[in-house]
C-alpha cells in the first residue's frame, strides 16, 4: 500500500527584462555567492535568477485552479494506491555506498539540485541505522517515504524538497552530536527524523491565519489552534497506521503509543505562533536536563525541529537565497488568494519583487527570529556553531546588498 498523486507542475516563468537596480542586485548576489569556499555553479546562480524574477508570477494553471476552487477545499486530496515494484527487498537488500553516506551528513546538502526520486534514495541513507536497529521492514520504509513524498503539494516552498531539507539538516546535526546521545534515546532520534520528513504533509501553501479567515473545515476541526500543524501531525500518524507503511509494526503497543507521543508534539512545535513558547520550554528544560524525562526530551525535539524548519538561513548563501525567494513567492500567492476570496489580506506578506522589501524581510527575519533561536540552541548544543556562523555571515551579505543604490 502506498500513496501516489497527480500533480500539475509549475512552469518556469520567463525572465523579464531586468532594471538596472535588479541587475545590480543579481550581480551582487553572484559576487557574494562566489566568495564561498565552494564555488557556486552557473546552474545554481540561474536558479536564483529564475526564482527572483518569478516572484510575482503565478502559474496560469494554478491560478485557474484556485479561481475555480474559491469556495472549495484548497487541500489536495490524499492519494492511496498500490505501488509498483520496489527497488529494495530482502532478496535485493539496500547496501549503503560510503560516498553517499558521507554526503547525506554534510551541512550544505544540495537538496534543490536533486530530483524527488534521488531524495527518496537519500532518505534511506538517513534512516538506514534505524532499519537495522529496530528491524524495520525495508519494503515498509520505502512505501512510507514514497507515500510522504507524493503527498506534499507542488508549492514553491512547502513541498517535499523542504520536508527532506529539514530531515537532512537534523540528520547532519545528529552526525555532529553522536546521534544526539546526550539528549535522546535511539527511539527518540527515530521519532524526530520521522516527524521531520512528514512535518508539512499536504501543506496548502498558506498560513494558519488564511485557514481561519477562510473558515476552512480544518480550522473548525482544530478550534483555530495550530490548524496546519495539527493536520500535518494527524496525517503523518495516519500514514504510519497504513498497512504496508507501518514501520513501527514490530514495536509493542506501549512503544507505538510512545512514538506517537514524541512525534505529535514535535510537529506542533513548528507553529510559528509558538515560537517564544518553544524557546522558553527548551531553555527551562535544558537547565536541569534529564534524558529519562519525557517532557525534557519533547522540549528538545520540538526545539530541534523548529530550528531546522526555519533553518534555511543556516545554509550557504546561494542555497539560503533560493529558499528565501521561494517562501516569498508563496507569500505573494497567498495575498493574491486572499484578495480573490475577499478575506482579510495579510499585508505583511505583500512583498512582491520589490528588492528593498525582500532585503528588509530577510534581515528582519534573521534578527527577530532566526539568530535568537539558533543562538539558544547553540548554547546547549555547541556542535552547531557553524550553523550560527552561517546565519551571521548571510545577514552580513544581505546587508551588503541593502547598500546598493
């Protein structure tokens, strides 16, 4: 049993004629990106350009679909079907390749340069140690990864590439911290990485405020509280219950309950409305941390997943820039939908492709949210020092762009 979905792919918007200011900004981004120790490829720079100049473009098919569905559900239905032949089995076991094992654990993994199929393969590397440690059926883990990957919508930002990026970042930090051994048991580590890959399942590309203001059925179901996060968590748990995707089938009933209790709070902690609460709970728990205390472990896992979920500014500058422009594009699309529906418009998301607004958005987001969050995490997990340094470096580089006239 697996999941598959029919998705309409976004067209790559044609690059419009650049104004002198826009051309100067792109030249500056190229100059700054090439200051990295690893030179940025022409393809990566072209991706930045395409993303930048498509900020206000909305794919015509997607636009028509939204217009037709103004009064309908904006969520894509979940698709369940029998999956074809799987690549690995007991007869053809998954044998990790050393070079890919190493690559899966690097800080700046090139997620956007990989296909969905390639990311599913790398996900097996991320979960490989758990497959043997907990005797997880190789067929079931493949089906689960496939089901999750096919039930992310084709949003500019909240797509499977984002779900994988968050998972890979937590895996890479785990490599640095001896699998979080000071903070988590192996089962908790597995729960964290499962939470990560499914934390935005079937995300519609809009915020909780949109769901509430549009009187979406999910907002009613979850009482206007962490609407999308509750939905993502419930959807992931449902996937884990599917025959053929139930990777915890070998666990005892008590262990299955335990995994649910670890996964659900971790995903709920990704609600930005809980940003301050997540930090405060983490700080209080870490002062007298006890690995035997379930609440302490939940606080750590929630903080770690929240950090990774908004961790794009920890990546090298060109990668971080593309992710930033993608989320801005998603914001622009939400504003357009709000206007079409006649519901309150989230004016703070109206960034457009105004260069000054984009730069202010990035610097402000780093100053207000990202740096305080990651500095707090670093104060108890010093192995993430290079992530904090990358945030600080990216902020400086955005400041340099801000000074362009």
